[in-house]
C-alpha cells in the first residue's frame, strides 16, 4: 500500500505544482500518530467540563467582559503554565454592546401581535429608543420566491419618500446590516426591521446580526427577524397600512478583555505557526461547541506536545482569542499590534472554531478558493491540502467551506498571512447527501444550538433538534451539544496539521513583498462573527 501511495503522492505533487495549487509534499514523512493518540476525546471533554462549570458559576455565559470569560482565561493560563509554556495575557479593550432590558417588537395594527425571541432579536449596536410608527417597505424586496442576492436597502434610492418618520422593512442580502440601517436613518426612518433573506434553509431563521463595524450605537433602533415575520409584514402592507413598535434599551460600554498566547520553547522564530481558537462565548450561553470545542482541542494539542516532549522545528504559538463574538476583536487586535519584525515571523495561521457540532460535517477552509468565492493568501491552498490529504488517508470525506470572514483567521488573511483550519458547521441545515456521508439528520442545522443557551454540555438542556440528532447517532455519541465522533476526527486532523507545519514549512514562506501591501489593508477594517450581512 505505502509504495502505491508514494507513487500517487509524487504524481500529485508534480501535477499540482505545475497547476500552482497547494498539495502537501510527502505527508508520509510526518508521523503524527503518537500525538493524535495522545490528543483524545476524554481529555477534550475534561476541558469542556471545566468550561461548563465556569459558566455554571457565572450566569451561564463566558462572554467577553464577564467573570465567566475572566475565569476561562485563568483556566487556560493555568493549564499552559502547568505544561511548561511561557504564557502571555495580551490585554485589550473594546466597545461592548450591552442591553439593559430585553428588546421589544410588536405589530400594533392590523391584528395586534407581540413578537417573541422566536421571531426577532435586537441587532448588536442597535440604537436605543421606544418608537411606534407606520411600517414602510423598501422598494426592492424579493419574496415568492426569494432568489438570493437581495440588495435590500443598499442604495438610497431603495427608500420611498414615505420612509421619513416611519419604521422601514428591509430584506437581508448582500450589503452589511450597518449600511442598511445607516441608509434608512439617512432617509429619515425612526426604526428598522431587517428580515432574513429566505433564499436558503439556513437563511430563514431569526436573524441574530451585528451592525459592527463600527462598534458604535446606530442612530435608530433596529431588530432582525425570521423570513416568516418579514414575509407576513410585507404581505399585510400589500393590503393596507401597518403600524409597529420597536423598543431597544442598550448602551455601548468600553470592556476590557484579553488574549492568551503561549509559545513553544523551541522552533525557528521566523517560521512561527499560530494555532488559534476563540475562548469567549456569546452572552446567550456557555459556548461549549462554539467555541469550547476549538479551545479544548488546541489546549489538548499544546499539553500533549509538551508531555510528549515534542521539540518542533518551527515555533508553535498557541493563541486563545478574546471577544471573537463581539467582532473578532482579540485576533484583530493581535495582528494589528504586531511589530514589523513580529509580523514577518508569522508563517501561517490555523483556526479552529467549532469542532464538535452535534449534526456535524467535516469542513475544511477552502484555501485555494477552488469551490468558494475567496481564496486565501498564497499558501492557504497548501494548508487546505494538508487537511484534505490527512482525512483522505483516514478514508474520511470532507467539504470545502468559504473564508466568509466569520472567524479569527480573517485578520491574518487580510494581512496576507496564509491561513486554514476546520469547522464542523453552524446554523445552516445538513443536506440529504451529507446525511449519507456524516450520519445525523438532514434538514436540521449542523449545530441546532448555535449561539443559544442550549450550547451546553448538560444533557437535560438538549434542544428537541439535538435530541433528534442524538437519536440518529445512537448511544453516547452526542453529549449535551457536542458530538464525540466529530471531536475525535477533527482533533486528529488538527493535531496532524499542527505537527505537520511545526515540522515542515518551507512550502509556505513566500511572497514577503505582497504581505506588506496587504497589511496596510488589514488595519482599516474587519468584520465581526455575528452575521454582518
Ligand atoms: Zn465561534
């Protein structure tokens, strides 16, 4: 088998180098089996149990700015120090959006109705106010059917004259929520309702979005709703006048937070591999899958590399990012705080955000952009190949996932640093074809508890959908809101890739000149993890 394999690999290398996309040279030289065996589900679950207990003790959340986050930092720092790492807390502060009371949204007339959190959510960085007004729709709403690619509220011309003094109904689509809300306010609206686009099963639910950047309050109160609520309001508007009320009571508070950084004692400093996972959760829940799973896997790899006395060729930097859920704040702060020399030392970034989704699939970031719109910087294709080759060697299928800017790799790729990583799926529904490959339940989200209180390790807090997935996988595979099979397979690949790049990077370090140019770009803008569009 090996010989055949080597021949195949060599043939592949030849083919792809000519084609210019990355295929990892001679993977069989990197034997990651010892590390993969050491990085196991029991250890990962133990870290998750600790993070769950921290959330239990602190209001069921580990969100940035909370005691739950501060104790998560203490936990990770203590474990890394115990494993022998030199650990740095990189402190930063940012403008956190804090609601003083739950938002309210109701239809005053016709047929009065008070909407619940199953119908709507306030937009992060929404303006505050309690406004009642007639509802006006932008003139570019596309439903029955909703084809996708909506540019709802992206241009001033989308807003009819009646917008002034009204609350405006806008469809989710291509431009950011901030652009829609700012355009509406500029047209004189006193409030905004953005409804989900309805063009994909994963874009029908309640819209939990952010108006950052900038991380400042918008001029008017804004809520996001499900497609169904938007469609209902739009249809009512075709029959006559509609009046609604929105109430948001929030403020923006400067919040302190921190990243945790730990370097291996050995390894070339100018070929530093940054292996990162965000440590914070959303305010709504303990964030055991998002992103306790990524945190636990990266922590486990760090501990086991130290315990096995692995002396990497290239310095490995384990990074636990803060305030990812508030706008990728920690990872962006890290990249923007690097000196020129420190910046040049970074060879690549591996990002692990959600590795244990109950209804999982094995997603690999599409570094070469072969299946999704955006390729990463040169070298990202190679990172993708290392993951795909590893999974292929385990006879495990994978799916490409886009660099859609919703996690911490974004600051790195904006700066021109190659990146990659793994993802087990969030709010989008699993397909029939994926059910055949990965098991679970088609039609349900990969993570039915994404960004919710039920993203927990506690069995009895499982949602109905997670229970259905639990039944589909059978006994003891799904624990609370994480899937052991996913953790097993994804942690193996994460350990393999970390070791691979810790030992061989000569394929990645290129194009220094191009990076300098892209870096200037990174300092201008970044987009948060909450849906921004
Ligand atoms: Zn996350």
